[in-house]
């Protein structure tokens, strides 16, 4: 039957705990051996509502469960309300890309090129450099396992030529499938107020993928990828934990909360379930497990067709940022109450006298089905082990065709890329009307490395320029003229005579060191010139005196007789 908000009232919410449904032996074993290793955090996820008394009205977030084969709806809650899909958008990217392969516009072996725009995408991403080539087949595998935003952009450009052209193809496909609440602006689900969908539309899309591309849909069941020495695990933590789960995709932004689409097959039935807006990964997983429990145990029955559901009322999607990335306590309490309400009919069918043993919760057999719903034990399941699927970079061996890259919108693969249509430049540049104009480096720009060298270069440049300025030249001439007059004054005879009168005995001894130093300083040079002239005058006077003395001695020898020694 159809679920509504009135089903989640405080009057019929009863305290439910894992202790109520596990036998005494199992409880004792888990308390002594499992809980110390796993921590009480996972255990309290289920029991917090009971112990803390969260019995208020549980306002349900969007959710839906559909039979994949028939399109019958088993459960729906706010399924047609608009919501931010986050990375669940990549299901539509996957669908449009495979539609292009089906229409022979591109092949799975076609190499797609990582553009500059793709490389700048926000995480989660592979981080490939611009110019890297990867086949469409490998790109799709990385898209669904890693949820790579950069590959979503590269796939969009490879298939449709540009991101806006690919968004047009996404919206055309959505209209054709009957996704009346959906509008797509980008291929990866990064935040955009106009980029919305609903639980109903996402279930329609997931079903279309399995019905139209059943072989390629197996990519959603890959648990790990191997790229060289790197192991890339899936974000879908129900793979390998919930019996029968074989796909699909996770998504998260603060505005959207934690979203999840899961496909599970058991006993000849395949169900598609969607949960939107969870406050964290664990509660998202527990609510999904509870919905699948109800479907497989026959609690919920088909009541209408997916295609016949009435479309939701138009409006903006709610922004969950405050309830998910800031104050999530209230939303977590509401989710715990929702999970308890979903599990109540399952617990009513559980046999109270069953006590199969402590490890029965991990066997997946009939005892587990009668002991407790999987939702109450899934958090205790060990980490699954997967066989990695290998992917690689570069073209497929022997491929001889064109490379798919950013190019004019809706042009065939192999069309020469044009700068104005390649989507290879920053979005802020486009916003300022410079789309298609690559930003060239300034030829006069200086490198960031070696700033001190750059600063010296600037100083020398300005110094050399200043020396050629007319004012600088005039000042230099005036200084030279003044120096010349000063030097001439120091060598005037009156100045020399004045210096001789006060000259010490060692004044004539001018060392080579003083002479060399005088060349560096102008005032010292002038002083040295004066000293040099003094020294020469002193020597000249000494020689004159010596000659006079010798002349007087000669005259004395002529007047006085000589005596023998």
C-alpha cells in the first residue's frame, strides 16, 4: 500500500533494538567478541532512538521501491517531490552515452580525451591531466565505481561536443522516459539550483538502464577497479553485504544529503530502491536495507504502476545543508524513527523461540531470515572482498578510429575542435564574456621563483633608466665641475705653502694602500692630491738645501790648509 506522512506518527512507533530480536546466546557472543572490535558506534546507530526516546513524528524523506521487471510500485514516500540528485546524475550520463553507442555515434572503444575543463572538476575524480586518453568503456567503469566528476565532463564532451550540448541530450532523454520532475544542467551532479530530479524519476531512469542496456548495467555491480597498482573501491557499501544486491550508485552533496539507488535480485525478483536525503552513510544503508527487507519478505505489495504515478507539485528542491553538514542530530533522530517504523512489521513475523547460535547472523540462511531482518545486522557484516576489474589508460589495442574530444556542439566525433567550442577554459572567464579566448601569459611578467633576482632586475632597470634622465645628467655635471674646482684649489701654490708650514715629518710617506683607497672616495682623493703636492715640495726644498751646503763646503776647502791623517 502507499505510505504517507500519516503512517509515521508517534502513536505507533515502538522501541526496537537489536537486543529484542537476537537470542541470548547470540547477544552474549556479540557483546564479548564483536562489539569491542567494531565499536559501539555502529550498534548505537540502530538503538539510539530507543534508548534516547526519539518517538516524535518521523517526517519521511523521499524513497521508493519498484519491481524492475513489471514497473509495479511497492513503496513510495514523497517520491515525486523535487530533490537534488547529486552524483545519481551519473546514471543519466551513463544512459545518454550508451544511447550514443547504440546509435553508432561513438563506440565503447573510442578514446575520449580529458580536456582542461574536465581536469578542473571538483572531487571525487580520477585526477587525469589534460590530454590524457581513456576508452569510453573504461571511462564508464570509473564513472560508476569512483563517481569521477572529471570523467563525467570528458564523457559529455566526447559524446555531444560540449557540456551544454550534453545537458540538452540529457533533458531530451529525461522527457522521453517520462521523468517529469527532472532537469539536468551538468553531467556529474555538482551543485546547481536548477539541477533537480525526484525519487520517482531516478527509479524510472534506473529501470530504463537495466531494460535497455542489461549487459552494460553490470558495471554498477563492480566492487573494485584496478588501474596499474591502484585499487579503486566502490562507494556502494551494500554491495557484498546485503544478500542479492548487485548495483547501483551513491551520491552526496551537503544540499542533497546522502542519496542511494540500489538494485537487488533474489528469488526471481529484482527490485530497484531509492533513498534520498539521509544524514549519513550508515543510516542511508540501514533504511535501504529495511526497504529491501520489506520487499523480499512480502510486507509491501504492488499497488500502482511507476509510469502512472501523479507528478509532484512544482517547486524548488530543499537545501539540506544545515541538516546534513552542520546540525544533523534532528535529521538523524527522524531517520532512526523512520527505520524503526519500517522494521516493525518484520519484527512481528520473527519467531521468538528461535535460537540458532551466535554465528547465524552471518550465514545468510533460513535461520537468518527468521531471526532478524538484515537491516538490524548489516552494520555488523565484515568488509566484503571483491575481485578487482582491470582498467587502463590510452586507446584500445588495434584501434584506428578518431579520438572523441571537446568540439562544436552536436558535431560528429572526429570534428576538429575549435577554441570557442572546446569548453576548455575557466567558467569565471566565460562569465565575464571571454569565452573561447585563452588567457595568454604576459610577456613582461616575472617568474615567481627567484623573487630576489627579479627585484634586483627591477632595481637595475630603474637605476639605469634614472641615469639617462636629463636631471640626473645635469646633477652629475655639476658634481664633476665642483670636484674639479676643489682639486684645482688644492694644487694652488698658496695652498701648498700653507700645508708645508704644518707638514709633519712623515707627511711625505704616502702608502699604496692610501692611494688605492683614495680612488674609492672623492673627498679622500682630493685630500691625497694635496698631500702628494706637499710631498713633492718638501723633497724639492731638501735637495736645494743639500746643494747649497755642498757649495759652501767647497769654498771653505780653498781657504784652509790640508793636514795628514
